C-alpha cells in the first residue's frame, strides 16, 4: 500500500505570506534564521499579521545554517515556557527544519534526539500546536515535506528526521521572499530541487501521484533555474513553485543515495561544511551512472532525457549518459564544482578562484570508510533503486572526490 501526504493547505503567489492573518489561536512562536527575513520586512509582516489575528507572538531568531541538536533543544525549551498553539517557521530549510524538530520536543518533552531519528516512528503531533511553514529559498521544499535534517556536531553527522507527522499543516510559497536571494544560494538550492525530482522519480517508493509532480518539477527546474540564477523575477517565481512540487514528490516518493552521501559528507570534514545543494549537484551524475545498471531506473532516466529534456541518443544507455553530461553542464553554468577535490569553502570552484580545496585527499581517504558506512545507514538509502552497500558507497564517493565516471 502506498501513501501520499501533503499539507492541509498550500498558499502560493506574491503576498501569500499574509494568509497567516487567518490562523486561529491565542499564541504563536515565529522561528527564523539569520537577519534576511527581518531586513526584507517579511518577519515583521508575519508578526503583525499574527498579532492582528489576536495572537500573542514571540520570536525565536538566529537558527544557524545546518541547525544543531543544541539549537533544537533550546527552541523547544523556549516553546515549553511560552506554550504556543501555532509554530510559524519562516526562512530557508534550516529554520523550518529546526522548528519541526523543536515541535516534536515541545509536544513530547521526554523525547530524545535519538528517538526523533527513528524513521517513521514519531508519536502523534498536534496535541499542543499546529505548524505553518513559509519558505524563502527555492530548493529544500521542507515546507511541504515529512523530513527535517539536523546536525549532530559532536559526531559530525547530519541526521534526517522522517515522519509524516512533521509534514506542516500549512505551507506558504510566496516568491517575493526569493527576489533578493543571492545567486550562489539560488544555484545550490535549485540543484537540490532537481535532485529531489530525479531521486523521487526513480525511487522504489515512486507512484503515479509522485511521478506527476517529479516530472513536471524536472521540466520547470531545468527551464527556469539558469534565468533564476541570473536574478530574473519571473524565473524566481517559477522556481519557487517548482521546488515545492519537487518536495511534494519526494515527501511521499522518498529519495536515494545522492542524499545519503550529502547528509553524511556535509559535516564530516575539518575544513568546513560541504553545502547540501552543492553536494547533491556534485554527486547526482555519479549516482545516475550507478543506478542506471538497474533496468527500471535506466528506463526512467532515459525517459527524462528523451521526453522531458529532449536530449539525443539512440539507446537508453546513450540517453542516460547524455543526461549525466546535461547535469554537468548545469553545474558549470551555475558555477558549482564537479567534485569534492575542486570544492572550496562556500561551494565555489578552487581551480577558478585560487581558494584552497576544503577537503584534502588524505583526510578524505582516512574518513572514507566511516562516511560510507554511515551513508549506508542513512534514512534515504533503502528506497534507492539499486542496492548500495558500504563498500559500494566507498567506490562511488571516490568517484565523487576525483571526478571519475562510475562504471562498475
């Protein structure tokens, strides 16, 4: 039996953020990240609308990129003291993901972080509060998904929390929040969204319901991401909605080992973080080559290449390889490195900027076995179309480091 779960309501279009004025409740906490939502006036808009709805409002600001377990626990304690019946998260993936985890701890104070990590094992939420997510970046789609990613900095591992209980009640997709998004962030989040679409389409949990969203998202993202990168407003509007339907696809259709590796390499190295969207962009083509040995995945990748992207190729294998090259071309156009060995801090190309490579080869090889073992245990691994064991992850990650084709 399959399942297809979405938020109760989704509001989209310019000004959609003002829909919060129609929420019913007495207290609301707003969770946000850095200062961009405040600089743009969006945080103030949401607070004013909630107060106009008759709610007492408190703010929990400053959620860091790649939110930590400590931030989650502090936010949950803040909520325990205040007692909100609405949690409103505004910003990119980090504050929304953090707020989802805070929500779990707020409703069940005895829950440990280890308990939260049990895949599809959470208790019923909404005993104390409902959840509204307002996205400001065009990639994670966490405003419509059953997922949250939290980093345990002591272990250097990102953990995906997965349960339909943390699917927001209300999602707001207002493109006005994206118009000032920096080009690099646009590139990284956009390739994250493309990865969501492609992984959901070949996942073993895919269905007609998820396929429809995944395929249209692929079409929209490949058409509009380059122009969005250049800052075109119409393209930003298309991308904000396209990344959302990609999220609808993967929330029920699930993901694969591109995300398994991105989660487990993101915080594993001493020099800094590999930005999630950049990691997905670097790993996507390699994983397509690996998964294409599976007959069903091969057929589906070829369909995307021929029928969605109109690439050339007289055989499925040629179409799949042309899809891989198309993705490499996207990375080049968006100034994203093709490999970990050319990745400099901030997700830029070391060879073009003169910045040092963030992950030295020696450190990479030393940590490779443990990273591969952790990737094999990631919540995204089981639905990958081709079974992938720790020793397979080691080989694939080496290809991702040295930019070598996956042909085994």
